[in-house]
């Protein structure tokens, strides 16, 4: 493995950092305070090509790999985790379509997804099927007479659920087969029988909307089936492996920004007649934070490199996500402690980052689920 980025990747990283500083940092506090979806920022991410990373240029994408995605998501997360989450989750939609979609589906949906401003969403979770995705109850029964799937059920905690133009819905086309009867179906916003329920009020990532989706005899053309019937569980697990690298990148960006803020504050804050950077106890905090961040960083890039090179990476993606998310929580906690009372106030970004970090231990698989994935891979 070459531990050196290409000139193109370094330029992309620089572009992402400049983009985040120009468009995102000035809005971060407002986005957190209002909880409004930053549509204008998402549109700009589409224009600059971030939304198309990983999608072939043939279908309007920007090309590139998961390594490129990690670089961009990390830089954006340094300024606002909500915007990083929006981009990271959006790219799941395109990755599924690129890998499992038909040529017609790719030509129809990928261009508007990558550069046309059409947000994509991934809907797997249900009220009684969170970590246990195999317990999904939403059905999609084929009406042979009309050639349509009829969807019934409810999805919950869906990122961008009410904002997305196109959504990947995982539903049972044959309920008698359990997970082997799970399929992936694309549903367009505005389809009769599809409505948005509750918009969740969350602890963090306020700009990344989380919604309940309701399907009541929602009819979708059978041509919207992604892959084959019964392939849904495989599609979902494949997508989640890649998504976990994206969440790890979010966590890395949060942690790196928290460290940067702490170093800056320690050099400027004077107590007992000298900068608090001279206090050995706080120096040790910085050492712990930097060490964990560096370890997390290379676990993430190793997982991304394995994926890009076509090697198995499920275990490594789980390790990267588990470690990076716990690192983000650890680092933001210490960063807030370093800032003392100021860190607890909304005048500083630390309290927002502390809240935003926690979700990285929960979505796209909880830390406990990742420990199951890792242990099974090691013990097999």
C-alpha cells in the first residue's frame, strides 16, 4: 500500500477544504440552530462535483474512488458534520445504482443524482428492524395485472427522507422467505401512496434531516426493481460496508477539527501567568487525541484502499467505523474539557461537535453491531 496521495487527490483535498471554509463554515451555527436542510450548500456540492465522486463520468459522475470520497467528506465534516452526513449518505444511493442498476436505470437516475441536484436516500430501517435488518415488515407485492409493486409499511430514521427526489426502499417481495425475500425498489418522490410522516428532532447533525416514510398501497413500476427479487439484503449489506467508510470519514473530520480548536485555544488561553499549553496534564490530553486520530485515519484509508483494489473489506470497514466513531466521541469530550466553561457555551463550536460526534457511533450500524461483524470475521 502506497501511503502517498496523488497530486490529484491532494488538489481535491485542498478544493474541499476551501469549499468548506467558503460555503459551510459561515453557515454551520445557523444550520445547527434552525435545523433547516442546507439545500443551497448541497446544490453547490453538486456543481463542484462532490456529489458525483465514485460514479463513472459516463453517467454524469466525477469518477474517482472511495479514497477521494474520504478526503472530501473529512474536510467538510471539519466545518459541519450535517453537511458531511448529507453528502456521504447521498453517495450511497449512487453507489447502489452504479453496482446493481440496469443500464436504463443508470442513464435515467445517475446524471440527476450526481450533478443535477436530485438528492438520493437509502431506506432500510423500520420501527422494529434497526440493527436487525432481517426483521423488516414493509412489503412490495407484485401486481401481475398492472406490472407494479404495491408497497405497504413504514420506514423510520431515514436521512434526507423528505428532501430526497429518489429513494431506495428495501421491502419484502416474498414475505415467506424472510431476508431472502427482501428486495430493493426505487421510489420517486410524489408517487401516490408515499408520504412523509414525522421529522425527528435530534441531539445533533440538525441540518441532516431524519424522517419517517409511510407507504400505503404505493404503486411502483416493476422496472424500478434494483437488481433481482430477493437480492435486497445483499444490496443493503454491500451498501452499508461502503457507507461505514463514509461515516468513519465524518468522525475523522469532527475529531481533527476538535483537536485543531484545542491546540489553538491552549496556545491563546493564559492561566497562572502562562499559556495552558505549558501544563503537562493538558499536553497529555493532546497526545492522546493526536494518537487516536492518526490511528483512525489510517484504518479508514486502509479500508478504502482495500475496497478500491477489489479486495474484501467488510471487516476493515467495520474496524474503521468503530474506531473512528469512538475516537470522535473521545476527542470531542477532551476538547470540551480543555475549553472548560467556554467549551460548554454555544459561542464555541465544541458543544455542537460533541453532539454531532455521538451519531457516528449509532447510524450505519451501532458500535456493538460492528463488534459482532469484526468478531465473526476473526473467529470464522
